[in-house]
């Protein structure tokens, strides 16, 4: 499996969690959209974060939470945490 395929799968999974948490169609969420564009408030962002942590079995460090303001940042954060978790 290529790195691109892994990234695509990760993006799809993160978007899927966001869509489910916010009751939106996944097609309405793009990788380059910010939470503000999606009309998510801070409570929405926390709910998404908890759902993503549960989905991937990781814990986002508290100091990183305020930096996550877009779908891409969420995906990048998950990519880093998963890499650390697997030790690669």
C-alpha cells in the first residue's frame, strides 16, 4: 500500500468521524475546510476531538488542541500521533 493510499484512508476516516459527530454528509466536508467555514464552535471542536481520539485510540496533548482549527490540521495531528504510537 502506498503512502498516498494510507493518507487517503486516514483523511476518509477523519472526515467520516467529523461527519458522524456533526450529522453532516461526508461529501460536504473537504480536507482544506476550516472549522469556522463548517460553522463548528469550540464545543463542536471538542466533541470532534473526543470522537477522533476514540476512533484512533490516541490522546491529543492539551497544548495541541487550540492549534487544530481545520480538517487538514486534524488529519495531520492524527498522522503524527499514529506514527508516534506505532513507533515509525
